[in-house]
C-alpha cells in the first residue's frame, strides 16, 4: 500500500459527502463542515462531520507479486456527525449513512466497490455541548 492511500480514500469519502444534498440541507450544515478527524480537536464545532481512516488492508495479496492483479483494499473508517440539536444530529447521521451505504462508482479517482455500515454509537459531549453520532463503515476500494 502506498503512503498516500489513506489520503486518497479520505478524498473519496469527502467527495461523496459534499455532493449529498440531504446532508447539506441539514440546518447549519455546509461542505466546509465536512473535515478529516484531526480538525475536530483544532476547532470548537457545533455542527459538522469528521471522518477518520482506521485501517487500510490489501485483500489481493497476489498484487504484491503480480502487477496485473487488481489493487483491492478493505478500508475501515468512521464518521462522526455532531450537532447541538439532537434531532438534527439524527438526521445528519441518517443522511451520511444513506449517502455511503452500499455506494459503488468512482469518486475523486478512487474506485469504490461497496461500503457497508459496520457499527453505530451515540454520545453527548458535555464540555462542548453537542450530540455525537459515530458511524463505522467498511469499504472495498481499488487504489
């Protein structure tokens, strides 16, 4: 796997989310509020979606020895949806889930073979006063 694989996958996730009208129609949401996970700690957001690539493992290990095989990877990532209003946080998590679940196609030059939901958690951040929905996904991508 190249060192830039995580960056490339992040670009595909970003591309899918910024082109989803259901997500962008949520009160206070905009494309500028969809960011990589480290931005959550640097800002004090009240609304937004952050994504984090947890792992990227090759599925086609023959690729290491035979160049003609497809560079297929299994990618695990999470998206955290935050909003100060509980009902809006639910709508946001639903819009993200619908935008990503079982998506197929090419997004920002990354070929996505499919994305499925792997898990879901919800929380409330008392310090920053926002509701959080953390959704785990598993994707198959060609890099």
